């Protein structure tokens, strides 16, 4: 799994712990179609939404919507135009977001191309358990980033996708 590490260009308003994490650990370049890292970090624009968040854009969803870290509380949010009145929580912090992405990548492929709904449902349960172990709040909201992904897994939308089951990354918290 390739990680993007941000050295230059981290906005000055970013807390030191987050800055260190992004410089030294980084975030996955991409995972399936659900996440791709930003080429460079910038403050969230939140185009098409009715709220403002003091966020740092770290990547994009498959719909090209901003995924950002709230600089006030550290939570990771999706700024989705289909949820214009409030951001959708993704994870409690950048550490659990990265750990969730790495865990998902390590579980691939979720099922084969010739899967049936039983296999898809089993994969959904397996991924849900892993996400809940890492960060229970990530799946609390049925409209959240991870809940929407789990719905797609359950109906077989990710057949045979993935590169490897061998990725292992240790979570490092820099505080």
C-alpha cells in the first residue's frame, strides 16, 4: 500500500500532532474507489453545503467530495453535497481513519467476481466488525461514509477488487 506523506505545504494553522502524523506517517494514496488522497493539503471549501467547517482536506470520496480533518476537534468528516446541512462523520480522528483504510485494504478481495448475496453479506459483516473494533462511531450513522460503503459491500459492488492481503501497518500516534 502506497502512502502519501506531506512535507511541504501543510497550512500553518494545522496542529503539531496532525502535522507530524501527515509528514511522517502519511495517508494511503487510494483504497478501492472510496478514497483517494489529496495531492496537496488545503483548507476545506465545502462547495455546495450550507455549513462551514474549519477543516483540512486530506482526500476525496468516490464522488469527489472533500474528506477533511476538523482542525478544532480532530474528527474526520465528509463534506457531501447530498448532506448540505451538516457534515457526515467518517471517523473520530485521522489515526482511526487511516487504520480503517489500511484494515480494509488488508481484507481485499472481499469476495470473488462470482459472488452471491450470501457471500456479499458475509463480507459486509466481516468489514463492519473490523470498522467497529477500530472506531465504533464510524458506523453509528446509517448515512455515514462507512455505512454507505458497507451497504455497497452487502450488495456485491466490490467483486474481486484489491491487490493484496499482506499489508500490515502499525498505528503510530504522535502527540
